[in-house]
C-alpha cells in the first residue's frame, strides 16, 4: 500500500522534503504520491513522515 494525498491538500509543500523515498512531487494543484516509491516509511516502523508533516491532514493510507 502507499499513502495518498486527498483534495484537502493546500499545496504547501511541507510533505515533499520529509519523504525519505522521494515519492512525493508537485502535481496539478496538489502534491501527489508515486505509489511505486512509497512504502509508508517501512524503515521507521510505518510512521509516515509525510503524514506527520501535513498541516491539513490531507495524507491518508490508500
């Protein structure tokens, strides 16, 4: 599974630098997660860095 960014994204960019896998990039109007790169931060026990950095709670498990 991979995380997903919902329409609640305000395009602030806080999540992009926090992703250790480089799975987040700017899309059309919101940021997007590349599911082929996102492993939900398995190396840190599944505590997703992007979820913790999002001010609008727009990142959810897909």
